[in-house]
């Protein structure tokens, strides 16, 4: 499974599809929350860089469709508009 540029939600879904129990996934996410949130932020920033020139609203919709949460979106869009 290629984990490049994925949201936590998307990773969770992909791992669940592989047959890992939801409780085990949640335990892992809770134990590694800070690291995963930083990974998610970096992934969203990289996707935003790839979509440079896209209108902020379209970028927001794109990132939402990829499963990124609102905190991550707000941080990325703040940097994107600067």
C-alpha cells in the first residue's frame, strides 16, 4: 500500500480494507496521534503544492474529498494563500 500523501482518514480506510480490526486501528491511531497529524499536515501541504494555481475553494474541496480534516485544511489554506 502506497501511503504517500494520504489523510489519516484515508489511511484508516485502506488499512481496514486489508482486514485489520477497527479496534486495533483506533488503538494505533490514538497511540501515534501527534506523529500522524504531522504526517497528515505534510501530506496536505505537498498536495497543495502540486495543485499550485488552483483556486483556494477548489483546493479545499479537493482536500476534503481526500479525507483531510478541517484543522489541517485551515493550516494548509493559510499557507497556500500567503
